[in-house]
C-alpha cells in the first residue's frame, strides 16, 4: 500500500515454471498488497509453483490467449479492491524492482498509467533484444506516434501500471484476446486522455523468457498498424470504432465460482 492505495500485481502466466520464482522474489511484499497469477492452461508446473509461493491463483478452464488472460487479471484485481494494478510478466524479462517507482507515480496523482520502456535507457540491445525486433519496435512506434499524435518512446512493452479508474472506464472487453490487446489498450488510454508516464526499464532476453514466433510477430505488427489507423479514422469522425466507444463493453470484477459451480468461469485456488 502507498498513500493509502491498495497495490495489486497481476501476472498473466503460461508455462512460466522456470522463471516464476525469480520474478516473485523481486516483488516488494511490504508495498504490494496482493499478487494474482492467472494461468492460461500451462503445460508445466506453473500453477503448483504459484500455489507454493502463496499467490492468489486463478486457472482458465481453457486457453484464452494473452489478451484474454489480461482481462481476467484485471477483473480479479478490481474484485479485490485494487487502487493501482501493475502487470508483470512472470518470465523475468522485466524486473519487478521498478514496481515501487511505477506505483508511486500513480499513487501521487502524477499519472494514470505508467509503462516500463526498454527504449528510454538505451539498453534494449545490450539486454539481448534481437536486432529485427528492435528495428520493428522503433519503426512501429514512430508510425503509431505520427498517427495517434503521441510521443511515447515505446508502444510494445508488457510492463504497465494502471490506476483503478483506467481499468474501470476503458472498453477492454472490445479488445482482442491475442497479443495485440496490449497495443489496443494503450490506444484506448490515449483516446481517453489519461495521463501516461514512462520509466526506463532494463530488459532480459534469454532461453526461458517468453517470445512469440516470427510469424506471430508479423501478425502482431499488422495488428498494431491497424489499431493506429482505426484510432485516426475514429478521431477524424470517419469511422465509429467500438475500441474507442465510451459506452463499449468494460471489464467487470470477476465472479467468484459458487459452491454448485453455477458461475464456474474460473478455478480459484
């Protein structure tokens, strides 16, 4: 808790057994009130390790994808009364040591959303980011900034913190369940005029860290460009887009499964 605000860390997990413990060990539990892990049908021991660590664990009955996992993460954080939610990947690519700084930037009322940028500190390549991913990141970010009138150093980081009102107001249920969810969410943050802060974040690329294939990276890249174009057309009034509709479907706090299983959308442990 910071400034009387409840801080919840969420981890969208898939096959993270090799890195989960290292990630969790860097979380400041004196500051963070709750750590939620949502497992997307991992084929390894991620769930058992998370239970042993004492995390608040939810398990999807079937794989929902990275974006679908985040929807569950945020819904559960809202249900638990979070004021600030920090998403940390359990693959140890981003250090949780920055959680206090990111959370304080929100709890002090400076920003509504904070992202950990691998580009600001100039360490992306030294941290092992493949050259093609680095150039793709830079090129896509330049195009997105031009189309969206923003000045972010990076749109493609998976390290983010949000004030509760951001998660309550954005139409996140309109977003994809795939990897482009992250990008759509930032576009919605910009469209809603929430204040975005950035913090320099080192990154690690190693064998156990998750990484999408080249084919899926290309699909993601086209999805990113489509999102930026949809934003621009919506802002110009040429196309009403559900992604940016203030009355679009929003994340609701998760339902707790009842004893007879009538609301068994998740398995809570």
